[in-house]
C-alpha cells in the first residue's frame, strides 16, 4: 500500500496571499503547502480522500491519471471543491467513480455539482454516491475502511482507518471510544494547525498529546498553517517518529 500526501496546507494554503511572514516568504519547497488531500493505492486501485481546490495541480505533479473512489471527511470547501477535476480521468477512461461520505456531506456535494451526477449532461462524470456513517465499516476495492468520528469545532466529521494506517484532518476533539479505534497504528497522519490553541483545529501541543496516548510507530502532521513556522525549524524540535508532512511525500506500507 502506498500513500501519497498530495497537500498539507490549511484552507488558505501556504504561502497565504498577501502575507509576508517568515513561512510564507520561505524559499524552500517544503514550506509550500497546498490544500490537504491524500491518495492511497494498492495494486491498480486508487482511493482518494477529499478533493482539494488544488487537485488538478496535485495530480499533474504526482502523475496521477486514475482514481477509482473518493472518501470525504466533510463538506468544507478546502476538502470538496476540486471535485470537478476528476472529470478528465473519468472521460478518458470512460468510467464512473464511487463517492463515499455522510449523508449531509453528499447532499452538499450533489447540490454544488448536480451536473456531475446527471448522466444526460454532456461531458459529465457519473459519480456513484454511497452514504456512510461513523459505525459503518465499508469495503472499498481492496481496502477495509473504518470511519473515525472526530469533532471539528462544533461539526462532526470523519477520519478513516485503513489497515494499520489512519488519516485524521480538521479534528479538534476525538472521543475516547474513537481513540480506541486508532490503537496499534504503523502510520498516523494527523492535523496540527499551529502552536497556539484554535477553536476548530488541534494545536501542535494537542496533537502531540494525542500521539503520546496512541503511540503509533510514525506520525506525520498535516493541515499545517503558516503560523506553525518553517518545516525544517519545526521538525528539528520534534522526535524522529513525529514530523511535519510535506506535499508530494510518499509512504510505503507492507
């Protein structure tokens, strides 16, 4: 199983338009953070989590030309509005794409992209929506996907566990029973926005506390704001088993 981290940034990305802070003016590519999304591949099956506004560029950079299914964490724009960028894939390959999410999320996507779900619309990709809940383990191609309920401010959203890997983004709180589902991980990708507290996202300190409780073998932080600081500076303060992720990073899991 290969995980490609397409983007590691927040809703504004890094650099933020008009910002002259130390991170936004960094010359290093590790400090350029597009909006958060990942692709997981096994054999010839590719599973995408979220469709960021930067999806087209992310696919071109990583030479991604096929997607079989999409899991959605929630309906906020920075996780959804790249959906239309799947159309070239499905048109060239003459295929549909499976789309999984909670009813609230799918309803919002269908409302935004009615033509994508309409077979009569010229040039549309025909997405096949499937509703899921926090309690519904689902088989998506070769992957057994276990939803994880997390709280994003006041909004209940989903993270996902697949085998011994888990992806959690935009979390602020994770209940004890959901934490139990995240034990014995080889790799955890978890959001960490910045150093100071935020009302809807984990801070670096809060993310570190979750990692200390779960003890995954390796953790990568994502959904990183420009306030966090430069990549090399922050990673130098973290243990080797906890690091900031970078765009276009790949992780191989047995």
